[in-house]
């Protein structure tokens, strides 16, 4: 593997920052306990009131803790596993690592822009920055042409493309259903709480939906870059499905109970999405021929070690 790649130090930095931020989110104690807060829009919101997320709403603070559990138990080990195999020059390790980087980019952006300002704001910012540039480097140095040569005839092009398109457009429609009404009436969205904007809705609509749609179209057309982009997005979808489960359990532990329709429609849809994503991820790797050359452009140009 080429020692010139910034990934050799960016990925360990991301792992360390994630360990610190997620660990602190779960372990930091203190705070006044749950309390009510009246927002700028006149809504009365129950606040989390505990630990690092004491100034976040009860709904969001509990969700952050659920995300922290998934980060520490699943996403971080996946990143390190992929990175260790990437260091050995293995193509599949590179793909797994890039998929995990998508998750940490998403999580870093969420904590930087969606969480209420707290003592770890600079750590969130550093995590977002490191993940952003690590993802750029990973995609820029991946050899899509070599990866495309490994694709076997049984590769599920149509099913994978339809899934990526469906999830991308479906996510956009779900978020629009929560935004259009308030925008037309001039009211704040119900789940906006004490925050000034709807970051997740905006980020998903502006970044995630287009990425999924582009990947779906490229896979349908069997373009090389589609193979490079598709599975990291599938891994992100898988991890998001697990995050939703973690968030829902964490919210239930603090007394947040949703109507059964929400569990079936909203929560269930994300979980089903994650299940389909992991099945397609498995199908992806099963339909790749054994690698005969590194997939990394920098590695091929650099040392052979």
C-alpha cells in the first residue's frame, strides 16, 4: 500500500474522534434533568436535561445516545476492520472502509450542525472535516475501471439500481411530507423543537437523495463509477437502519412512545430499508471476482509495499 495516502492518518483520526464523542455522549453525567422549554415559535418542548445532550430536546437527545451506541458497537469496528484490510491492499477492505466513512461523514455533519452547542463542538467539527476529506480521498483514489472488471454476469444491476432510486426518492418524499405543510402555513414543523432549522431534512434532500439517485442510474447503466459509489451508499443505508433501531430503543427508555402507525410506517420503513441494503451488500460482494490488482489509484502509482 502506498504510504502517500492521507487515509493512513485520517482514518485513525476519525476513529479516535468518534470514540471520544460517542463515548462522552454515553458516559458524561450531570445536568438538571428533564425540563420544559418554550421555543421561539411558542412550542413547549421537553428537554433531555442530562449529560452532554442536556440542552437538546428529549426526542433528539435520546436519539443521539442511541446513535452513539451504534457508532461504538457497529460502525467504528466496521471502519477499523475495513481499514485494516485496506492497509493490506485488499479491494474489499477499501470498499468496506469507504462505506463506513460515509456513515462518519453523515454523523459528523449531524453532530456539528444539528446538535445544540456543547463542550465537544470542536471535536464534532474535526470529525466532520476529517470524514469529509477522507471520503473525498477514498472516492478519488478508487480505481472504478478495475473494480468494474471484477463484476460477474450475475451482478444484481436492476435490483440494486431500483433500490437506490427508490430509497433516494422515498427519503425525499418522507421529508417533504413533514415540511410542505408547515411551509405553506408559516408554522414550525412539529419535530423542530428548540432548533432553528431542520438539518437532517435539508442534508438528506440536498446530498443523500442526489447521491442515491446518481448511483442508481450509474448502476443501471453499468458505469464503472456506479460500482464504486453504490456499495458505500448501501452500507450507509444499512447503518442508518441500525441507528433508527438504536434511537427508537433509547427514546423508549426515556418514556417516548409513538403511535403504532409511526412504528410500522416511519420506523419500520427505515428498518426494512436497512435489511434490503444489507442483503444487496452481500449480493454485491458475492458477485465480484477475486481481485487480481489493487483498486486504489494512489497505491498503483506509489510503493508496492
